[in-house]
């Protein structure tokens, strides 16, 4: 497989002018229409919520498109968070993005929730490691660590808080995501404390669009990133046996 060069990424970004970014992975329903060429965010909206994404997303996107006076045929691509996150929420965003892509014939680019959380901090200073952590409940975290230059030090995974601290508490770092306070609280006293803590609950859809503009579409398919099984289990009691 040929490596993607900086020239390839620049050409890809030039070809994707208008991107509609959709995020329903965590505790919000968000969308943004971003012009990559000008750096202008044409319209955006975020509704905090823990459930009800399916009912809220399409009306939200309709408002975005109306505010921007833009037709779907004018868009160049769609971006969507692929997880980790809520099983139900992920399906809502992915289904919508795939549907829009199918209807318009435009590419749909999937981006990690953790990478989207980390991107703003890496843009400010990519010399200091960034740890993106999402509360996966029951004492677990979804986690990814980025080193200098955005190099991946810890790949996306689900870990106990104790194991996550062992993996990332190797020096100065900035923490972001809903799991950041949990990680900071468990930080070993023998190590220097985290430099900064950003307990962002949800990704910024504008940064989602920006990451999509430089992603390799062949390696960024809109498929869910499930790092653990769903908490809800199918009910088996009283099930009628099939013949």
C-alpha cells in the first residue's frame, strides 16, 4: 500500500471544499457545515443530550442547511464520528451520513471520536503529548494517546482507569474528554501531574470536518469503532425456542 504524502493530503483537502460534519457519538447531537478552502464555518449547531439523537439529528441538519442557504448537491463530502461512543448514538450518525452519501454520490469519511477530541490541543502545540479519554463507565475508559507531531503512542482501546494511568502517565501530558478528570484523579503521585485538563464532553464538529479534509478516504471508512460490547444484553428469559 502506497503511503499518503503531504502532497496527497493537500490535493485531497483542495478537492473537499464544503464538508457537512455529523457527530452523535456521545452526549450531544452536533453538525457543522465547514468550508475547508476558506476556513469558514458556514453554520453549526450542538444540542446536548444523552438520548433522542435519532429524533433530533435530521431537523438539526435541516436547520444547518437552511441557515447556510446551501443545497446538498453543493456539498463535497460528509464527515462522521465512528466512535468509540454510545452504540445507539453511533448508529444514528453513521446511518444518516451514509444515507446522505448514497443520495448525493459524495464521499463519507469516518473519523475517530478520540482523534477529534485531541485535534484542537495538538493544533495549539503538538510538542506536548495529548491523552483523549472518554468515560466508558464501570471504571473503564476509552483512551488514545498522541505524542509529539501527533504520532500515536497508544492506539484506541478500552482500559480500566488503573491500567490507563499505567499506559499514559509517562511524563507531562494534556488530558481531554469526559474521562480526563477520572484519569487525573488516579494519576500517580510519583509522576508529574497532568499539565492541563480539558473535560470536553463531546467533539467539536468543526474539527471533525477539518480532520476529514486531510484523511485518506481509503482508510477512513464510515464504520463503527466498537471497543467493547454493549452494556445492554438481549433478554433470554422466557424466550420461545425455535423449532
